[in-house]
């Protein structure tokens, strides 16, 4: 990795720290995330640095210090905007397995995106994405109801008073809105909501003026809003049925597959004006975008958007940025410690995630990380499966066990 890129990033991020020792600790922790083998904990980073006594200092810097992570996240986003042609913000789910019960936000229940019972933390990250690279810049932790109602749990983990219980889809939308409020320019937001409340997501995004592409399930009921289109008088219909009615207007869309070394692919796409069944009319003016990887089969992906321009081709290519994010998460994010924090506090988790995101950015900006997959037809397009992005759920793209953790390394907190 180019040391110049790391040094520039450190100077950019830590210049807001008023004290020299904080700037030193920040760079120490960031470089430790980049060079330590195995799990990126304060203990392992200190051991890698050859100074076990440093563990307590690093732990304090993350868990108990006073520095605010928000300015660093804003600086990281601005740095990435300068370094790459950011095309969209991708909101991606991340699950963090935990065997204990003390880490903030830990809960046990059925996780729709994993299709299994899961114990651990759930978080959503905002990833700035271009065709060449992607990196997370903001995070929000799902807080189950007991972590808000139980004052003992709140106090122990330092959960701030303004935090409230959220469903996964509420958390996903909230982190996107927060990014839009704090940073500019606003980019299209991509969120997988195949298991979520679509109306509850569309209304606040539209009200905030945030352009969006929301992946939806084929069973989501919508109404055709163009009287010239088939199904206009059919009332609310499943989205997949609407797209089947307009198969005749599909057009080929070429795209480059970032999950397979920018291999050329082609899908069929069609876009239909639709409306949600919302008496207020706040969620009208929408379009349903459908993609077919195999023209003889049902649509492989369905997206709801408030953007009518620049048309189905460019919008479909935007959706492929989810594959860039999934690839970078597996090849880079896992290795820079995005799921490795073993502390228990709310603030400690956010500080670690901020620096792990910076470490991820350092790798991808240096040209490291994902080098492209196989050319065996695993990407979407004629004759191919869905590959990355095929896993259902809020984040999509779950690749084998990559979201289930390495069982031997699950945190006990």
C-alpha cells in the first residue's frame, strides 16, 4: 500500500483533533488496522506494534475518549469525493455475530436478510460508490426495543438519550437521510428494502428531496400510473406481474460487471410509471424499474425510484454499484476490521467503525483490494445467475458465510 495515501488520509482526518497525543493515537490505530493480522482489536494492534502496554491507551482512545467521530466521517466523505467520481450512496446492511449479551445493540431473533436465527448486532453503512471503488463513510446501529427501554442497558453502554428503537428499514432510511442532511452534493441513494415497509421509506426520502433507488420484492403491490400502459385499470398489482405485462417494451442495457473484472454484460430493462397505494398522494410520481438477466424468466431485480431521468439504462447501471460495494466489503472491509470491535459501548463502536472505514478507504484509494472475480458466468446478464446481490434482505449481496462471521472468532462481549 502506498504510504503517501495513508499519510494524506491521516492528515486529512486527524487535523480536527486539538491535541497532539490524539492525532498520534488516531494514526497509530489506523495504521494498526491496516497492518495487524487477524482480528483488529486494541489488544492485537498493541501486540503487533510490539508494545502490549499500549493496549490500555488505545482502548481508552476508542472507548472513553472525548473526540467526536462525526467530523472525521465528514472529512472522509469529502476526501473520497475529491479522489473518485462518486456516483451514488449505497446503504448496506452488516451483521456482526456476538456470543455474549453485553455489546450495545445485541439481540437474538430471526434475521430476514440472512434467512436464519441470528444473535449479534445489526448495522447499516452508507458507502460512497463509483465503478472503480467504494468505501463506507457513515454508520448507524440498529437498537432493539430493550436497548432503549432498559435504563440499565442504556447506561452501561452509554446509549445517548436521543437514540430510539428502530426497525431495520427505519435504520436504513435514517442513515441515508442523515448523510443527505450533513453532506453534499446529494447522490442517488440505493437501499435494499425487499423485506421492509416501502411506504415508510419512500415518504421521508421524497420529502427530503433525496433521489433514491429502492430494491423491492416481486410481491410488492403497486398501481400502474400511465393509462397507456397495460394494467392501468387493474388496481394494485404485484410488481412482478406489472413487469411481465410490459415485456414487449424491454430494451437491452450493456453494463460492466465490477464483480468480474469489469466484464461486459447485457441485461434487458423496462421502466413503468407506478404509484403506491397511499391516499395522501405523497408517494406518487414513482417508476418501477425491472431487470431481466434471462429474457425467458421472471425479472431478476426490481427497483422503485422517484427518478424518471436519465432513463432505464443509466439507472440500471447505477444499481450495479451494489455489486461494487459487496465486492469491496468481502475483499477489503472484512480485513480492515469493520466487524472486529469487541468493546461494549455505543461511542466506542462508532469510533472504531469510523477508523475502520478510513482504513478501508486507504486500501481502495491505494489500488488494493478486490481484483475481480471469475469469468464463469457468475455475474448477472444473459445466461448468468445473480452472483453478488442475490441474497435477499436489506443489504443484499450476502456471499456465502461472509455475513455470518468466522465462528471461531465471534466476540464474547
